[in-house]
C-alpha cells in the first residue's frame, strides 16, 4: 500500500527522534557505526561503536545566552574534569587523642585552588584500632566523615566527638582534642541492637581534587 505524504512525514519524524536509554552499553549491544544516547551516572552520554571499540562523549547543558554558562553547565564541566584519582591523598593517618605525636597533623597538599577551596573533598574515618568503649577489636569499617567540632555533643557531662579537619591554600590540618573522643557512632558493628561506640584512636583519610 502506498503511504500518503503525511504518513511519510510522520515516519521520517519518528526516525529522526533520538531515544535516550538508561545505563552504559556494551560494545556487543551496538552495530558498527551505530550511535546511542544513554543516561548514566556521568549524565547524558553519546556512544558510538567503531572497529568493535566503544567510544563516548559526555554532553553538557547548553548555556541560556551565548557565552554565559549556566550553573548546571559549570557543575557538569567541573565534574567531567575530575579524574577518578584524587590530586591529593593523605593516606590513612593514625589519629590518636591520647598521643601527643598523633593528635595534631599539618600536611602540605601542594595544590593551587582557584577559590580558596578544592573542587571536591572526600574525608573518611576508619575503625582501624577498635572502639575505646565498649571495648572491641578493629572492624576496618569505613565511615563517611560527618563533620568536626560543630557536631560535638554533650551526653551526661561527657563530650564524645572532636576530630577537626581544616584546609587552607597550603595545608590539610587534622586535630583530635584531648578532652574529646576522636569519633563516636551509634552503629552496632555486629548487626544487633544499636550501641554507642567511642573511639580514642581512628584512621582518617583526606582526598582532594584541585
């Protein structure tokens, strides 16, 4: 049956429409030279298969006015420039509030920040030495850093958390205060009923992206 002009226009319009799929494709998912648009953790990404190898191009949000990037464009551009490897990694530092040689660190990062701060900062605390109370052996569990002095709490006259991390244009500063526990958590590492755990000594790691 011969298509009408409107049917041909509708078919062409359907063929020209790009469908966005979810997830990263495998090379085996595409034919040679085929393009696909996918929504991934990187945002909107275009993939093409050439010589049985998959290539990709991350897409950014168009500026509202020529030469004037939007906030989303800036964020997307900054994210695309971040490598998986940090520009600075302190490694696991032994932070011990009871040791004068391990309760205060000044670590030079050697980075040049454009606005007094890194593009990205990741800080983690790890139970490398076991809880102070209730006494327990090390679990090597990693906890996302929840902030420093500003999250100190007073329970029954005792202050529990007091590990401070600061960053300036030259150094990373880590300090555990003698009168405060280095870290506390309500998580029960055995999976049972929640129990407060207090740490005098923890491993702390700071990673920075310039």
